C-alpha cells in the first residue's frame, strides 16, 4: 500500500487488494459475485487470517466492532463475515497510513 496516497479512499485500497465483490452489471441490474483475486495474494490472505483471529474472540466481547462482526455473521454467514471484517480492517489501516491518524475505537460516548 505504500503511503496510501495513491488511493482516493479506503474502498479503492480494498479494491486494489481484491477485498470487494466482483460486479457483473447489465441492463440496470447489478449482480455482486465473490471477492476478486486481484492484488497481492499474500497480503489478502494475511488480512483474512487476521480477521479470523479477531472473529474467534468477538463473541466474548461487547465493543462496537465485535457487535458488528457478530451481527454480520448471523446475517451473512461465517466466510462472508470474515471477508467483510478483513475489508473493514484494511480500510482502518488505510486511514491510519494515508491520513496519519490514530485509531480510536468507537465507544458509546463517541457515537
């Protein structure tokens, strides 16, 4: 990712690593498929493994990210939730790198 300046937003960084759905759109109908395989396979797999590690501890915690993870798992299933978390972690990393900001997890007072 370098310094992250080559991406305009976090979604662009996710797309470059292949963590967003592949789109097949025609006639005004949008079809979202699985994640793409573009980008660095090693970094993508490390993000997925890191997301799995967070995932296994999320059921024990009550912070906002863990609550979000558990809700996505119930709605979409394990693997899709893991990829969604990896995507979210990459976007957080992009903000930290590109904007030089500190990560402040959301708390009930911040929301």
